C-alpha cells in the first residue's frame, strides 16, 4: 500500500507516496466492500458473492452493522454461490437446483430486478468466465444478471470497487440519448435513508431551499430505474467524492456536468459546492445561499470563540477529510496533523485546491495512516482535539485526548448546519464529553436545523 | 475439517477459517496475527476484535494482484520484521488468505531466518475459506500452539478449560460460570485458559502443567464418543460435570447429587405450573453452546426448538438426536426469512435475526450489532431458571 508521512507542501507538489509492506490499518476497507456497499444499499439489487464464503461473512457484518438501524438499511440479503478449492481446480462451476430454488425464493421475497455477481479472489485468480455463469443464471431465473471483475486482491482500498460497481450500473444507459432537465444528481450517498436529520436529507433540503431540484441519489436508497432517471439530470454533484470514478468524466462528455466536486462542508466549502451546482444548471441563487448562511452565523461566531487556535488532529477518507479541513479552516484551529485514510485519484488536486484557494495550513500530513502512525502523532504533538475514525478512540483515550468520531455519526456534518453540529461536538469534547458509547456505537447530539422562510 | 461440496448454502452463519484463528489469537496478550493477503481480509475481520472490545490491531501486507505475480516473499519478510519491531510478540501467526493459499508460495526460509534472530515463534496458518470453516481455524491455531510450545496433556488436579474466545457473546459470564461449576463440584483447580487473556510469558509455565479440557470452539470432534455440549439446563449441567469427572478421572463432590435433586425438584414445580409445549424457540450459534441450550429447551422444557448451527453440530445431532429441527450453517436473511414463517416466541441468536417488533431476542452468537442487547447468565443450574424467566416473559409479551 502507498503511504506518506511528512511535510504537507512537499506532498501536494510531488505526491511521492512510497510502497509499504506492512499496514496496521484500522479504517480502510477493500474493493469488494465498496462494490457490495453500493449494491446492498440499493432497492431491487441482489448481490451474490461467488467463491469463498468468508468474504460474505465479514462484508455482511461490516456493512449491515453500521447501517441497519442508523441509516435504514434493514435486513438485506447477500447471497453466496460457493465453490471450493477442488471445484476451482477442476473447473466445475455447475450450479445446483437447490441453489436456484433458494435464490429464486430470495429474489421473489426482495423484488430483485438485478443480480450482480461479485467474485472472490480464487475466482479472479483462476480466471473463471463469470459472463457464462451470469448468463446461465439470467436464463434460468429470468432476472437480469451482471458481474464485476474486481475482487479483494484488485486493490488496497475502495477505489477499484466503487469504479467497477458504477460502471456495471451505468453501462446499460451510456449509449442512450436523454433530454436534460435543470436538476442535479447527488453522488456518493451510501444508505437507503432520505431522512432530513441525515446528511442526504440535509443536502436535499439545502438544495431545495436555494431553488435546486435533485434528480437522483447515487446510489444509496435508489433503484435501477433511478440510475436511468439520473441520466436526465444536467449535473452530478458529490456528497462524497471518494466514490467518484472515471464514469463521471464519461457522463460529462454526454452532457451531465461534474459540479460540486468536493463535499459540502464548512461555510466556504458549502458555498463553493452550491454555487458550482447552480452555475452548472445556470441558476442564479447567490442571494438565497447567502441568506441561508446568515441563519447559522451567530452560532458559528460563538463556537469559533471557543475553538479558535486549538491544536487539532483530523483524519478522514478522500471525500470527508477535504470537507473536515474546510470546517476546521472556518474555525481557525491549528491543524497539527491531518491523515488521509486512502489516496484517491482526486486527492492531490483537492488538497492543492484547499491550499491555494482556502489557505489550508497543516504541519504534518499522513497518507494511509496505521495505528502505529497514530501512536506517534499522539506522542509527538500536543493535541487538544482529535477528530478521527471510530477506531481511533483507543489511541485518543490512551493519551487522554478529547475525541470526536467522524465516521460513526448520524447528525449531519455537511452544509452550514454541519459546521454548527461539528462545532458543538468539538465544544462538548473539550468539556470532557465522551462520544463513545461502546466500541461499536457512538453517542449523538441533536442536529441544528434552521430554515429559510418560504418567501425567501 | 469440513469442506462444503453441495453448493446449497446461500447465506452461511459462520465465517472462514481466518475468523477462527483471529478469535483465538486475540485472547493471547503477547501474540500477534499478520494477515498475508489483500487488505479486505484484514479490514473485514477487524469486527472480531470489536466483539471482544479490543483495539483492532490486525496488521496486513495488503497484497494486490501485482504482488501475486511478482511473488510476495520479500513483502512478508519486511512485514515480519516491522511487525516484530512494533509489537514485540512472543508468537506471531501469519494467516494466509485464499489468494496466497491458491498460489502455493512457501515461506519456510523467511521464517527460519526470522526465528533465528528474534525471540518469537512464527507459524503460517491457512485462513482461507477454501481450506476450512471458522471452527477449523480455531482448532488449527490451537494445535499449532500445542506444537510450537511443546504443550502436553497432564493427569493432574489443575485444569485448563480451552476453547472459549474473548469475542464470544457473554464471554465472561459464561467462563466464570464454568469455573464456578468446577470449583463447586470438584476438587480440581482452575488453571489458565489459552485464549482468555493468556500471556505466554507469565502463564505458559503453569499451562504446561495442566490437564487440557476442550470445550467451546474446540468442541468440534463429533467422532469422540463421550463428547457433550455446553452445560445448559439441569440435566445438561449435571451431565457436563459428570463428563468432567470422566475425562479428568477426578471424583466429583457429593454436593452435586444434592444440588441436582434440588434443582430438578424446582424445575418440576415450574413445569407443573407452566406448559412450554406450545413455545417455539429459534437458536442460532456455534455447536457447543447452541446444542446445549437447544437440548435443555427441547428435552427438559418440552418446547419446540429450531436450531441453526455449524456442520459439526449437525453431524453430532445426527448421532445423538438432541433436536429435530436443525439447519446446517444457515444465517443472515435466509434464517430471518425462515424465522418469519416459524413465528417464534423467543430467539437466541445474533443481530441478523433480531426483530423486536415480532419476537424477543437474547444475544447468543456473534455478530451483535452495537452491543445493545443485555447479556444474561444462562449457563449452569441457575442459568436454567434465567432461561425459563426469559421464555415466560416472551410468552407474556407476545
């Protein structure tokens, strides 16, 4: 895996990541997780893991445990088409009648419109022709069946998986023509929820207040039909840019502009996001954006007085970290170390943008941090506040640093309201409040929501 | 070792061999796993540490396809050295994944050289799903420890109850109940258990002297004639203590018969007042614990039990007929869907089968999301009455 630790300016100029052979990773998940996460949070899609059962077991837990209650994921099936070592060596990929019977039952129960086969490593390595298996399933069950060609071994982070899943979802629509509407798709939401108190609800509501209509959300909570509907929008905007793959450049060539490239965090970041979307749709909405921002200004000023100049550690994935940096710049904290969970093809440009356009200053920067790197940060820097992935709680607690989880939460950190929500959490942490209920569950605060009045 | 050949499982309850290895090793303070394979195999299994309420230190070489083509030996060599420098383990287990298992790479030269220079034993264990099941991994690790540290069984008063893992649901309640049973009804002394916060440096010497009793995840050899499941219920607990007597050849105390009769009488009084015959119970879990619980509920309370367990449990049940309705490694949504049809009064299982609107759930097997369900002391004589209380309360609720 590719790592970096050191000077921020040097990193963004040269992007000289080094291959490391041992990783005490605590936060990154692999390509299979990424693809499965997309399909599992969609309506009418049944993912089937092909090969070894272990992948099903851990991926099922990792996804459902964090999303079932908090983001309405509910009980969703992930099926297995199991082959053992002997099957793979002898090339025996026959499917039993009993398996068909069970899958048909499951597909009926969940209104499945699309089955997606996800290979495990033995299948990828042995070069099995999944197209043939997909066709067989399609013919037998009369349900569209697609397949991916990436498995766990295809990459050391989520990127390959997101790209591969998006390509499979968009493929049927790329050559069709659609009439564009003045709407935007929100890309990168991973859960079925559309609740106002969650980040997706906050984004949809914020866009509505400033007069922008959302076409589709990609992919959480959407159906196959919503993917096709998304082809009618005039722009794609990122809720989380970590998921972005080359497909969005292809879509741009087809007339769906890429707008709001960085997640809407912080006052500046949110304004930048909204204006970029409005520009892409050719809508003038600057006054509404400013009015919405003003609603949160008083709360912001109070929090800034408390948080300014505090020494902070912050970590996050490629989408979230950029966003959090926006918020922290607004509060004028001193960022001692920032850590990027995994490098995305956009990360270098995003960080450059943050330096050049938003005057980002970071003393030390880590790419692909491990628990060993975090121990070093906790020892070497005097940190007042630790914003990090949920498993960083151990290190923060060990070193007595106030900790705010940024991967396990429900109240939005996005939008103008997110600046206040996060600021309130930072304030509470400084006062000694513990946001960790247990090793799997975080405590949450009531979100702060102000609305522009109808006439505005 | 069990290798599935029927291709009929669509949502297995249990994981691959790697899960078993991690479940065991995380209970050894000065041991370290190193996942030699793709990042996903490490990251996905961090959950096992979380179940045990532990920081998920699960280092990996994070291999990609390119590494497989070029060979992964150099990577592993470096990773071994660095992992040792960081954590100074006394025992380091390299867990190979499906990709490496298929590539057939061997690492003996690297390991021999490493062991020559460092005070640390190193093993390579196959954690791939192609190689075996969760329970196979646990046994693989255990057998390796016996070999690496020259552990022998002894005929002695000191016993080690091996096979309980820190990641098990309700682990401390369960383990302490077992220790109490040993203490109350035998003259045996409880020694260290290999996966229960075991420290090689401090505990090995004592462990080497003890009689080892395989329970929990190590109870998987259904071919052993006198093997019996976990001590649930009055009969079940009595039989379990008698089994301890049999395998240790140390006579039990007379108090056992006295207590057994008293508890039996108490149970009979409850059964006279309550008819459990119409009660439907679903149980989901590892064979040792779930067969013990299922047997109590079905054979002592006469309720109807539906049990999903690992294949070893299924094979054991074929011979001993503890329950009638048994499902091989059925989990997730498939089991949930079946539960909807059964409409149980109460479920002992994981969060996959949780449905608070329809039935009561007692946390019994991993995974338990968010750890919000309450733990109960269900093992042993006293546990039987707690189980009855839970069943009675679920009947009243429903």
